[in-house]
C-alpha cells in the first residue's frame, strides 16, 4: 500500500514531493519519528546503512524518471 501512495505523490502536480524514508522502506509505527504531545523520545529513529535495498532504490528511480522529477 505504501508504494501506491508514493506513486500517487510522484504523479501529483506539486513542485516538490517529500516521501518519508519509513514509507519507502515499508516500516510500521515502530519507526515513527514523532508522537505529538510526547515530550521525550521523539526524533530518535535512524536508518541503518543497509536498509535501502537496490529494489527500493530502483523503484524510486523509475518513478522519478516516469514523472520527470
């Protein structure tokens, strides 16, 4: 489902599209960056160096080319 949203964003007429890396990686709530009203523990998530697969990179590259981004 995350890639349906990513493709929809890439196909939009917006000048700029920001896609959270957690969505690209297909992660769940365990990788959430921020919980509103929680004073501590926010902005702690970090991507591991080996997290972005060649398949995900190729999908992003393909969408970028397809939608001229």
